[in-house]
C-alpha cells in the first residue's frame, strides 16, 4: 500500500501522491541513465582491450568516454540524493 492510500487527509494525500510520482519518475530516469552508462563502459572496455591499446597513452576517444561516464555517474549520484530528499519529505507528511 502506498503512502497516499494510507493517508486520511485529502490535501496530504495529494502531496504524497506527487512525491511518490516524483520518486518513481526519478528512479526511472536513473535506470535509463545507468543503461546509457553501461553502454559507455562497454565501449570503453572494448577500446581498452583492443589490440594495440597502450594504457600509457590515453586516446581522445578514451578521454571522452571517461568524461561521459563521470558525468553520468555524477547525475546518478545527484538523482539518488534527490530521491532521499523526496523520501524524507514523504515521511514527514506521513507522520
């Protein structure tokens, strides 16, 4: 049962429904971003395991993939923090 279904106040139920929606939408975006990041990781792995790869010399492509991965991970971390904040707000409304 969701928080909104347990709520006895109509106005609180609306706020709770909104927060639940935001949490779900953010989690879906995280899942999509993780999928994209996995693709970048796969491309980076293929590059790093290709014949002639020299770990001492970082190619422009490798640097670009590392930057993309770092950006995606930073976004995922921020989104997870946002989910935690939304869950805290949700808990306050449920009290």
